[in-house]
């Protein structure tokens, strides 16, 4: 029997993902996986800004005198893929 359609109460994830599971509050396992990893893997605040600036400067240096020296955020979804295609 097919389960009813449901959307996570914290994200846009829904039952089109066959691996999604919801807790009693309607929050998906993907949200909780992110929240658990966020503490250890996300760099925020001044430290995060400094990290991003250093990374961007390194990319600029590596790209100097080359045809391309830019960053495009690409999630793999249709919107970012289409944008990257046109860029």
C-alpha cells in the first residue's frame, strides 16, 4: 500500500524521496541528519566568513591567467543545474 503524501515541516523534502522518514512532529530524517552534522561540520560566524574569504582568494589565485576563476553553487537540482548551464 502506498503511503500518503507528506512534506517535512522543516524543509521542502517530501515522500517523493523513498528513503524519507518522519517523526511524530512531521520532521524528516534528513533534517535531523543535517542538525546532527551541523555542529561538527559547519563553520559559522567570523570564523566561517574568514574561511570562505580565504577559500575564494585561493581559487582566484589558482584561476589567475586562466579562462575561468569563478565559483557556481550547484546542488545538482534542476534550478542550479540550469543556471550553471546558462552561465
